[in-house]
C-alpha cells in the first residue's frame, strides 16, 4: 500500500493518523489556512493556491514547489507523523493538498479563524473516502 493509499484510507482524524497529520500541518501554520495560503503567495505560487479555493479546476503543484513553500520543519513534522521521509511527504502533499484546500473552501472563501475550516476532521474523512472510491 502506498502513502497516498494510506492517507486516503486513513480513517478518522486524530493524533498520528494521516488525516490528523494533514490537519496538524494546516493548523501549525501561523494564521491557519489563511497563513498557509499567504506562504504560497510569498513563494510565488499564489495563483496556484487560489485555484484550489476558486470554483473550477485545481492547478497542480509539484513536490519541489511544496518544499519551497513549506518550512523544512513543517515538512519534517508532517513526514515524521506519517513515518516517511520529507521528499515522500512533499510528493504526497502535492497530490492531496489542492483537494484538501478545495474541500475546506467550498464557497470560494477562506473561512475566518474559528469558523470551521480545520475543525472538520469528519469532513476530511469524507473527502478522502470520495478520493479513494
């Protein structure tokens, strides 16, 4: 079973679970989801990230682009939670992060802090179920 299969079949969120690792990654960014999107903007990938929020197709991102946007510490933490190396983790994030952010912004808006967004582990579990199926 590959890492993406592990994330997509990872069950409910919680510490140590794949969904929990993604939620922790998103929540560890200062400013939450908005802060993460700001990091993409600063990294020259704002248009790519905006495509994940807006209606329509999500633009792809590469593992190398993920590595330039996320701090090495964030990526290492995410990789450690999944038990993989940071390069593998970056590749996985490149595959799933656009869909996760798209799912967390169904109205084309980044939720204000404290208004859902990252609290919906059940929603992420539903998303991963759809992606796997």
